[in-house]
């Protein structure tokens, strides 16, 4: 499900229900879509020409939120996607299930409007680039925290098939360190049937333990904090078919002089370069 749900169509259906002379709020509309975290995505969508006529029906101030129209009829598509994420989380393998780690790939995606530029870089154990590829595809799903897999997976799938092969894939996003246990890195692993490692600059869920580097969420260790002198910390989590211990070992082995591991850093630079050229 990379998302067959047409979220903008659902948004239009919700907006059209606001009666003449009535107003609503971004949060109430997001709740009608199934999750209040989508409020910023709703606000961004209303900047599009397609939805411009509805901007006058939105309360910009929370002071009069009690006047907001809330009697929406909706399929609540984000709830459906959240349920799907929880189903997928049950399929994630959190133990080592790979044969080698000589060819490590990194993948990242950069955006401009409704276009995504994705890049994949494959490196060997000596941090030498042995393959790379990049491509551009259209994007139909907005950025909503916790739902990145529905926005970004198609772009990653499109580029992964253009490299000659890899043993493990680093993804710029969380794996099991996710509210529903299946972030971008885990979903990509399931879709590609490949071992994946989640690498992210900030936490989506969980808290780091006072002693050590483990990050716990709901009493379970879901990630590890990686610290390097002179750089902000970042977080590593199991994506699919690899243990957290192996994730940390491989990420540390693939570190260069910058914050992120080299395959991911180079993929990030290449995706941004490609986007600037469009």
C-alpha cells in the first residue's frame, strides 16, 4: 500500500462539507482525516491553487476554535494507514537474517513541490563507491509525521532497482523506532525483501536512557544513539532482517568524517544535487 489512498481527494471531500458561513480549523480537518498530526499538511495543502477557495473557511486563530465546524463525514484515511502500519510491523524481522555486509548502500530522497529526486550509493568496506544511481519521480502524498513511508517508499523502490546489488541498505528514516513499529526503513525492507537499517537525525518516539546509548519506547529498546566528537548525535534502529547490535556495528564501520555514515551522506548529497538541476 504505497499509498493507494488519495489523500488530497479525501481532503477535498472534507473541505467541501464546511457549510456556507461556517469555518473550521486545520486540526479539526486533520482529525477528520484520521490524525491531528496532519494539521500542517492540511495548512500546506490549502496553499495549493486547487484548494485556494477554501482558505476563507479556515480559522487561523485558536481563540475561536469553539466555533469551528466539526460535523464531518469521512472514511478517516489516516486511521486506515495507521492500522496498515501496525499490520506491517508484525512482519518485521528484528534479528540478523543476512549473509554478508561487504556492500552497504545508502538511499535518500530530496523534494521540490510534487517531485522527488532519489539517489542510491553502494560502497564497499573500504568506503569506496562501487555503484550509484539516481532518478526523479512524481509525488502524490504529503509529508505527515509518522506516515513518511507512504510518501517516500515509491521513490526508494524506483532507485533501488537501478543499482547492481547490495547486502544491506541504510535508509534516511526510522525503522522500528516509530509510533506503530514500522517506519520508513522497516517498510522499505519489507517491500524490497532486503535487510535495512534506519538512520535519523532526530527521534520520532522514545527517550534515551540516562546511562548508555539505548533509546526506549513503551519499555522496549527501539534505537541507539550514536555520538561522534564534533557532530550532533543521530539515531540508529532496526529496519528489517537485522538486529540493533548489528545496525550499530555496521553504521560505525561505515562512518567517515561527517555526521552520517558515508553511503547515506553521499546519497543525500546526490539527491540534493539532482534536485537543484531540475
